[in-house]
C-alpha cells in the first residue's frame, strides 16, 4: 500500500454521454458529438504527454448504426474533420493511428479515405498508438477470429488462448496490442457494451459520472493515478 504501481501501458476509453450533454443544454445532439471530439483530442494529447503507449477510444460501435442517418453522418463528418485538422499534430508527436473494427465496410467513402490517409501517414511512427474502434463490436470480433482460425489452421491443431488473441483486431493485424490495463467509461454507465470483451479479462475498470464532453485531461490523469494505487492480482494472490 502507498507505493504507486507502474503507469498503465494501455488505457481504453468508452466515450459516453455526448447525447445527454446536448440534451441538458437543449442544443442539437451533434453539438454534443462536436464537443466530444474536442474532449477526445485533449485526452489524446494528455495520454501521449503522460507516456501512455496505447490509447484506445470507442468511437463507433456496430450498434451505433441504429441511430438516425443524420447523427451517423455527423459523427463520420467529425472523423473526416479530425483527420484533416489533427493528423499533422499526431504525426509530429510520432503517434501511430490504428483502427479496430470493420472500417472498410459500411463507412461513408470520405471517412474510409480519411482513415486510410491517417494509417498511411503514421504507419512508420513509433510513439503512442492511438487506436480507434470504428464499426467495432467485440462479439463480432470474436466470431471473425474463430472463422479466421477455422480457415487458416489445420483441423488437428489444438487452439490456445494465444491463437484467439492473435486473430482478434487487436492481434497480429494491429501489431499485437497488449490487453488494456485500465478501461474508463464516462457518463455514469457501468457496463462494457460489447467493447474488448476478450481483452478486458483482467482489466481494471473505472467509472465517472462526468459526461464525455466535460471529461478533462485533469480527470483522466486523476483516474490513471487512482488506477496506480490498485493491487492487481490476475486471479492469483501475491
Ligand atoms: C457516446 O455518446 C458517443 C458516441 C456514440 C460517439 C463518440 C464520438 C465522439 C466522441 C466524436 C467522434 C469521434 C470520432 C473519432 C469519430 P452518446 O451519444 O451515446 O451519449 P448518450 O448516451 O448520452 O446519448
């Protein structure tokens, strides 16, 4: 007790509460996403400044397609704007963009092009990995991994945990991102909502009532520092 544990290597964030933030202020929902984007940029900078090696954000889930076409279009417009305005800074920071989720498939073409540009521009960077979950769902990810294994492994092979980990979006195709040490969710909801279910097996979870657009770098830092006071046991007793 008392002694600070190491910094988390990988922090994942469920950015929740943009809609409620807008509702409270009686402004259009997209204004909430707009301010959510501003908050996200500040957290990316903060995480990088703190020396966090992997930052994952849940930007668009497979379930988010149920929202109105206007809202969906607005979120992807924000993504395009983000790449146009901030890719340069990410690159200067030596940050590497990575995407998890089925982003080739259903996204608007200009969003696909922006994502591709971000990936290409930062492909050789060696600093923080900024991992964006886009059209991501954890169960779909696990199903995809199982199908990959069925297609690519000899039927007599005994499949281990490592094989499944490596076949997930976070596996080989993302340079094998380590499992998140800490998962933060804003807006008072306390659930994972189909986010990194396999990878979260031993993650520490942290929740705050703050709505995502109001989530500031200081609170992020405080949550990381609180995480560093925790005793992680991984199912065993030390
Ligand atoms: C959750 O708020 C947020 C989202 C579904 C989208 C997150 C998007 C951003 C932070 C900006 C866009 C970023 C990228 C990279 C595209 P909610 O609308 O579910 O809030 P509510 O639960 O209060 O309705």
